[in-house]
């Protein structure tokens, strides 16, 4: 088997074939890690990983976040274990609907995520794609006035805020992200801890830029997302069962596309925690000291 990495036509993303992620040797891992840093989204078709294999692959990237107590892999699905489907007003569906807005994972936690892995198990006949947008290329494409304007700005990140915007009232303790900590404050411009590239760190969880009126802050943040998430900086993947994708939350936004909720969609997710030196929010860092 020869590991082959084929770039998408977008500024991010590559399709990786000729590798068995369940039996990854160290030489292939070196190639994959290099490609992850270069392309930020890697798509591995037809891997059909077991849960244990997905967790093991995730562990190559770092420490895994437990989104549910003692679980390193969680379903993202509109189907319960007994096969019945969730109704649109249920908590899990509200979270899935929220995922249809551009975001980066765990930016609302004191420690934001490094990477996310998603695998497809049951896919609907239409829709349900995942899309990614390249925040490195988006930053590079900004005009100099905007770069100067945002250089010193930060925003709070909150899942209460983002879910509230779609009419979902989050309750403390109801699921991951609905915590009692103060919302983390994060710079709008993030320097990648490995590549050193600057990128926009924005998305639906971001709000309330200190020093700006709330409306002005929303207008700026929404304008940045609108500008950033456009061709050639976006890539869309139509899932087939067995596909595995990993992406770099430190420089990529992603969103789910809608699908008919009368059909099951079963995905499994593993999230890799960021590094304290680079993904721990400044305020949280101060509190921790
Ligand atoms: Fe997500």
C-alpha cells in the first residue's frame, strides 16, 4: 500500500488513501501529521474503524477530551440506541442544529480543542455533509485595515450564547459545554502553535468583543465569518459509511449541513484537547496560576 495524499481544489483539505488507520505504522504517522499541519483537514475514505481504533488514532494527536464522562468517543446522531429517532425539540437535536453554524470545537471551554475526528456510520440519502473553512487563508485575504483593526481584539466564547442565538436555552450541566465557568476570552487572531501561521479564531460561539458595543461586535464577527467562509477557502465532504475525517480546530471552522430528520444519521466523534500553552484561554490561564 502506498500512502497517497491528494489536495482538494480548496485552500485546505486533502484526501488520504493507501493507509490503514487501524494499523498505522510510525512512518505513515509522520506523513499524516505533516499533511495535517499543511492541509488542516484530512479525509480518509473507507476506513471502517472500530471505536477502539478511532480512539487509538485520536491518541496519536494528543490527549482526548471526554465530552461524556469516561467516554473518548461519542455518537453525534439523531438516532437513539433503541433505533428510534429524536424529535426536533429535544436537547440533542438542538445541539445538532447548532452545529449547522460555522464554529470551532470547544472554543467555549477554558481549553479549546486541538483536533476533531469524525467517522460516518449511517448516512442519509441526501444532505448531512460536513464543510470546513480555512481560517489561515481567510486571515491572509483580509485587507490591511481589517488586519490592523482586529489585531488586538478578543472575543468571549460561549455555548450558552451560540445556542441562545438559535432559540435553545442551555441548562447548566445538561451536556458538555454548559458549565459554570466564566466564558473564555480569546484573541481574534490566533498564531498556530506549530506552523506559526496566523488565522482568524472566530465562529458562532464568539461574541462580546471587549471595547465594542454588542451590536458592533456582532456585526464585526458576523462579517468576518461571512468573508472567511467562502470559496476557495471552503471544502464540503459528502459522507459514505466508513469515512474518517480529522481536522485542525486551531485554524479551521466547520459546520454540518441539514438533512431530513426522518432518516437516521449516525456519526462518531473523538475530540483531542489543545495544549495549555496555546489553547488555554488567557483569563483561565490567569485564574489557574
Ligand atoms: Fe463541531
